[in-house]
C-alpha cells in the first residue's frame, strides 16, 4: 500500500500565538488583521522579523529582514516581542492533539510536523477529507489556523503546505509535480536558499522545472551534494518515511548560537568539532553509544534544516561523531550564512550491549588472527579511540574542562550548553 503523508504547518505561528494571547487578555486588536510583526526589541527598534501578518506582507515585509527596514516600508507597523515560553506551550498542545489522531508524528520545528496518514486511512473517506477535518478542528479548538499538504512523498507534502495560505489544504502527488510544482520559481523549492538560487540563476535555471530537467552532474559540479539533493527534490525523489520518535526525545546533543554568522566551511567544521567533543563526552558519562547522528543548521534568516544518518556500528567516540557530522553538514549546507549549529545523537544503546561490527572492524593487524564480532572485542582502532577519549575525560575531570584543548580550537570559544 502506498504511503500518504501530511505536512501540517501553523500559519504565521509566532504572530498567531501572540495575537491569541493578547486577545485572551482583553486586547481588542487582532495582530493578524493589521500590519504587525514579531521580533526584535520594541524600544530600540532593532533585530529582525521573526513572523509577519498577512497585511504586513502586502508592504513587502519579509521574515528575517531587519526591523529598521520593515518600519521604513510600513511606519505604522506594530511590533510584538517574542514569547518563546508561550510558543513551546502552544506547540506541545498542538502535537499532543495530533498524536491523539495518529501516533506517527515527526515534529520538524515548533510549528510544523509530518504525519503518516497511512495507518489511519481506513477511518476517512479520503486523505483530503481527513486533512480538511483536522485543519478545521485545529481552528475551532485552538483558535489558530494551519495549512496541510498531502502527498505520497514527504518533500512534496512540505511543498504543498506552502501553497496558497492561510487555512488551506493542498495536494502535490508525484503525478502532479509537472503541473503544480515545476512552474514555480526555483527559490520556492524546499532547501533552496538564496545562495543556491543565485548559483542556479547563473546556469539559467529559473524554475523548479528547469532544475528537474537539468543535467544533475552539472548541478553537482556547482553545488556539490546539496545540488544533487535539490535536483532530487525538484523531481519529487524522496524515499524517507516519518520518524515517529523525535530525535530530541531519546538522545544526547548540543548546539551553539554563533557570535557572528559563519560563511566558511572550515569555520563551521571547527564548531562541529567542539560540539562533537561535547556530545561524545556526554555519551560516555551516560554510558551510551549512538546509533544515529543528526546535524541542525539554522541560517541567518532563521530557516532551520536538519539531516541524520545511521552509524554502521554504534559509537560514542568524538572522531566518529565529528566525521559523521561533517558529512551531514556537506549534504545540508546551501552556502548561506549560518547562525546556529547543532549535533544530536539518537538510537542510543547501553555501551555494555553487544554490537554488530562492520567488516572493516574485523580486519586485524598482520600479527593477529581475525577477531570474531562480540561485545568483548572491538577493532584496535576503535579501542584506541575509546581509550583516548576516556583519558581526555579523566584529565578534564581532575584539572577542569579547559585543562586540555584541541590545538585547532585554541582561538575559538567552546559552544554554550
């Protein structure tokens, strides 16, 4: 049976939730119906736009632009300070409601998630009917609206939810991409940021259809692995399924907001190295090994993306985590300025449990006989990595966390917890 996915996205989440809070407090003005934004410092009038109302959008105000610019476009603009405690509360309420409909929920951010509709399809006449009922119930129950995209591919469901807003249901099945998606500008493709759009523009690729029909090897020569990902998305190629256990629920991780936007890969990798050391140390303290590693990137325009990969053999060593994170980073990064980086481990197992070693783990030195895979034997290289990490832990425990620092990180402060 073909899987069907929903992508559920709150319309202008921060602004909608702030508007509801004000209305509940007796304010007669609905932020959603006037030119308004969430973000920045109200008194100093600096910062960036985190969310905007539809009337504000008509003035050309965009998410991520400086508030000073937004106010030039609309001098009467109303600015609301962000309330992240409120936003997380509203998010939890929404996810709890959706999980009651179908437990196969993968939360992408505070205001969006995927739902695997397939297990509950027999309860509804059609996916469109189900999505409409869910959308309407959210509006009636919570007072805010969502868009729901429907498809047989997750990435296409995500694209569909970005069609006409607010309070809408849209389909974008694989057989509909030529009609509904290919005519759109390439900048509207999921994961295609400003830098990628500019590079593709130089190749005279203006629409998603242009990208889909392009030679993927030429795209890769200009945008590396990220170009291949964009080419696949343009053609509706996405074999991923809903991960119903959130990474955050059963994992150990760390992230850092960078003091200034990072635009060079080498700088990003230094940050990932520091994060990998931190995550590795926390895994050892918990007596856990990671079976999966994920990397999160938040760009300067506040767009967040993440990607994950399974490890061949569960590990907690800094080297393995760092190398995996760099691979994921290269697949994810679109070249745009980076504001935040994060590494998280998932699918944790106790370090005492037996693990299935890869064939490369079983290749012995010439002086040794082959080693059989068991919990009592690890590859010599793995043993050395484990021993090195534990030695570093003991030094830091005795003399302080800054007693021993990688040479490459001496000029860089460690990330905040």
